[in-house]
């Protein structure tokens, strides 16, 4: 069990080109308890993460959701901040997440989009999915598919992730709504990713199906 007051959790799959930069950025804003959960990596992600001073959980189950669930069973902290390992999310926003977690059980990052970091079509798709999430589950959120979240440790212990792959963020949202957890949102910058894009149109349909199916159960 990895224990700390605040843990920065970085799920990673084949991110050797970005993970070192992300870890260094986290160190530079004053956070050093960094856990990389590596899932099905076929490159040097694990070696690079170790070399940059992170605690690495290798050989996690395949899929982002399964990997995060695996990590949550092996870490313990008062506050957990999770962000993707592809250098799209701003480590400089971590201190604000930590501050907001003094007030809220769950905090999400509201990405600020422009033509350089996301196409207009994808922005429209994200807005539509986010609207559906609000309508179906009764909690206002500005960016459902964000990959940057913060949790108070006692709240996250109640979460047993059952989704797969890119429905993780939808499950985090539904978990927050159903448990009536206090919820804050922070505007964050969003950068073009380093490396190959992993999400596709089919994943968007899976997210929609997850939101609708959970609204009926």
C-alpha cells in the first residue's frame, strides 16, 4: 500500500514520449508522491516513469478503467488527483485542485477548448455527451470527458469501478451524482497530446450507452 497525504495518480499506456515530462511538471509544482499505473505497455513507459522518480504499478489490467481501479486498491491518501499521462493536462492546476478538495468531495477539470487543441466536430461531440450526462443524471458538469479529476480519499473508497476503457469518466460522474457528493469544477488549460490518440468514435458511443443504461438502473 502506497500512503501519502496527497497522491498524484497517472494512468498510462504506451506514453514513453510524454510521461517523463508530465512527472517532471508535477514535481515542479511541489508534489512528489506520484503513482504511475501502467497498463499493457509495449514501450518504455515503465522505465521512463521510474527514471523520473515516480512510484510505478506495472502490469495493471488492460484498459484505463481497470487500471485505475487496480491503483485505487493500492494507494491511500487524503486527496487523490488523477490526470492523463499524455501531457494534455496542466500540472500547474494541481495546487488549485488540492485547495478545492478542502471544500468538495470531488473536483473535475473543465477543459478550455480552441481550434488548436480540439477540432470543432469533437468539441460539439463532447458538448452533446456532456449535455446528455446532465439531463440523465441531474448533476451539472461542464466537461464530462475530462481526464483530470480530484477526490477526497474517504469518498473514493466507496467507488468500485466496473466500466471499461473510456467510460471511466462517465462512471466517475455517475458515482458522484448518485452518491450526492459535493462537486466542484475548475477551468483548466488543455494541450495537444504527445503521441497517438487513443479514443475513437466507437468510444463515444460506448460513453453514451453507459450514461443511458445507468440512468435506467
